[in-house]
C-alpha cells in the first residue's frame, strides 16, 4: 500500500492530488522552486523539498532532483500530475529504479504514445514530410508535451521553415524535447477526446467523450462531458479506437486519446460542408488531463484515487459506472483576451470563487498569492454539473459572474460571455474557430461597466470626504470628475451629504460609501461592491483602471517603440539583427518567453531598426523598451502613386 506520495508538479494539479491523498490517508510531499516557495501547494503538503532555481528547466524538469527529493522525504510513490515530466519515460524509469511506485503508465507505453510521431506510426498514420502548396494549411506540432505549446499554423509555404524553428525552440523549452512534425490542419474541426483507464489485469474502461473545442492558441478554455451532438456511430467508433490504442501498448492507469473531428452535423439537423463526419487521430496523452474533472463529475468517480488503486495492483470492476448528467469546465486564466491573450502577473488581492450547488473549484491560488512569470497563467478550473447541458452552462456562467477576483486582468468576463453566447447555447460553437469568429464581441467591456465606473468615482469621493472632510458647500464649485478607461464620470455633493451624478445621465445615487455604492438606473436599484488597489478599482465583476488627470511626460515613447507586452525573458533575437538594419512590416525581431509560452515581437511597419535593447537571457518587465523601428516616410511620388 502507498503511504506517502511526492507530487512531481506544482499549482492546481498538485493541490488536486493532495486532496485525494488526504481522503485516502496518504501523506503528501511537495517540491517547489524558489519562485514557488510560498505557493498554495507547498502550504497544503505535509512536507516539502526545495528545487533550487526558478525556471522549469532548473527545477520541475530536473527528474534527478525530484527523485532525490522523494527519497529524502521518505515517500514511497511519485505522482507526476500533468505537464513537466508526466510523459517522460526516462523519469518514470528513474522513479522505478529508485524503488519507488510510479503512479502512471509503464515507461514503454509512454515511449510508444507520448511522442505523437511514434503514436501515429503505431496506428499507421504517416506525418507530412515534403510539404507543398497543395498541402496548406498545415500544423507544426511538438512531438512531446501538450497545452498548445510548440504549435504553429502555417498558411504560406515561405513561412514553414521559420515556424518549424520557432515551434522547436518553444517545445525544447517547455518539454526538454525539440522534436516537431507537420500534419494537415483541419479548419474549424471539433476537438473530441476519450478518457481511458486501464488496470494491470487486462480491463480497459472508456469513460465517455469530452468536447474541448473552445480554444485559444491551441490551448483549451472550456471543456465539457459528454461531447454533445455526436452521431452514435461516430461516438462508438471513437470509444473503440481509444480502447484499442490503450490495449495495443499495454497501457495502465489514466490516459486520454484525442481526435479532431470534421464535418459533424450542426444543431437542428443542418450539416457542415463535407457532410460525412470524419475523425482524425491526434495523440494519446499518457497522463491525467487538465479537464479530467468533467469526466469525474459525470461518472461519479475519482480518477486520482483510481490511479492509486491501479498502481497498487488492484483490479477495476469489469465495467465502468453509468454516466449521469452533464458537466462543463471553464479555465480561469490571468491573461488579457483583448490584448492578444497576453499573460498577466501580480498580486491576487482577493480570490473568492463560489463553491455551492454542485460547483467544484480546482485551484493552486488563494487570496494574497502572487502570479509570477515562470509558469502557466491558469488560476483555477471551475466545474458545474447538472442534469442537462443547459443547466450546467447556466450554473457555471452565474458562478463565474459572482466570483470576486481582485488583481491582474483575467479572462473571467470572456468566459461568462462565451457560455452565454447564442452559438454556444445551441451547440453550434463547438468547433475550434469559435474565438476567431467571436472574439471582438466576447472581449468587449461587460454590460454595466459604465455604471460600475460611476460607483468607483462615488466611492473614491466618499473615501476622500471621510479622510479630509468636505461635501456640499453653499458656494457652487466645479463638478468632481473621474475617468476610468473610456468612461468619464461627473458628480457634485448635495445638501443632504449625498451625491448627484451629472454625467452619465439617468443615474440616481441612493447611497455612497468608500466600499459600497447603491445606484438607481431606470427604476432599478443595484448594489455595487467597490475595492481599490492603487489605480485599479474592482466593482463587482468589473476591473477598472483610473485614468490619470495629468499624463506623465516621462511615460511618452518615440514613435516605433516596441515595448514588452508582458514580463518575461528574451529567448531569441533574429539571426544577425543589428541596429541600422532595414526591416519589413511584420518581420519577427525577437521572442519573449512568459508563463511557458513564446511570444513573437514583430516590426510594426517597414523601416530602419534604430535601437535594440534586447539580448537572449535578459529579464524584462511589462512596458520595457525592447527596440525602436523608425518607419519609412512615403515620398511625394509614393503618396501620389497610392492615391
């Protein structure tokens, strides 16, 4: 029997595994980098071992250090979680060679399936080698790992070589393996997967399907189980293929077989172009998936507990339990959807997520924690289960709307808007092009933001009055003015100690205090909870930034300045790039790595590189000046030609 387990991971998944360990009576050991010294997974573990350094390559990807940590802490088993070393066969062997129990599939199965190229070969699927114009578009993909890292869509043959290089560099950084391959890219397909679980006695379960089609940058955002609207024959084929794949490699433990499905009929009987549904095998993930909770909720199982049972040699029942209802999961990220999904960092001043009514929250953060630059920006997974899909979606959207998340920008409002979008409600959004089609609308300011700005302004006025006195004066003075983003608010104190809003119109102030404001708009009274952190104000679900009355001249930059969109590390500069070089519009100049993703910085227009402040290995803060491109000024003749 396993008595003590080290989780070779961090954050949400480490906390998730620890929760099951507590229920099983198993002691827990965490590992942590210097950047994670105060992290929630460290605080929740019974013991913790430091991995010196901060970058994943120095810490969580160092299998030798992790094995030493397990032995030093007296653990008798290792659970890999997902990501990092979870699909590394050499690490699995090192754990077993050290006399520890490996809570995962056999190393041989990992080798057969963890590499997407070898997995495709096993199933008789050959990758593209000599790519031609006729093959476009294609997808460049990392052979190891997942999570959207090391993936690039290529639509022009001239871009293929550069994207192969970029994907390889990102994959090597994220997974320690730079192997990439090329496969056909299916436009707007559905990402459907099957959860499998196998024991050492020959039993293999297929625990239904999941749909993970709502993605950004090839990384999942919303997942659900079961995958809705699949024809019965197609679903049966996917389940059968998944079981056969597991049996082919002697698989044990939890794993996921992923497919890209094209031409699935839309709701109400209409069909996509092509007509006949087709499933393309993508890969088998030889580990627990991020989205495993939706399967757990539908089947009423604990997949982590079952992983422990399989590792201890126990047999699964011949058949899995019957499914019940529908579950939907939303991944809450610290990122800015309106700013090209740029990851965000900073302090989570308040992090309260509703958990009542069959709502589940898996997270690695708590109020007061800091989101750093070294790891994935996912804050939490929020999961709702209900008898029907519509009920689960409604419950999840409402819970996210009620959450109080004070700190960096998150994708919370995008998630709520996605779940309430008419396409998604009709199941018509279930293809990977959902955000390409709908992002401008989904990332727009949320409903009611104008009145949230009014509440923020009145709360600030009330706070100032409570500190310094003030209020109504017999001599009429100029209206108070405060601006938040695009919203400008004007107000004046009244004789009774309250406030009158002069802009925007149609607002009556019921009461105003530094932390709570009540407004009547259109005959409806609404309560606004207000919290201020420097120039950032959180009003209910809205995050507002106060606009300075007098902009700082020092903050102005010369035209053509390229600023770091996020804190991170410069990992590459374009070969041979030097000050004085001519550059073309859209030409990649350098690459930043932040939160396990690589971000390309390109020339905004054709011109001359007049400054370059970036060098590989340099740490930069958000807004740091990276380079300056002096753009070309059209000649008089050029201007005439363009008319």
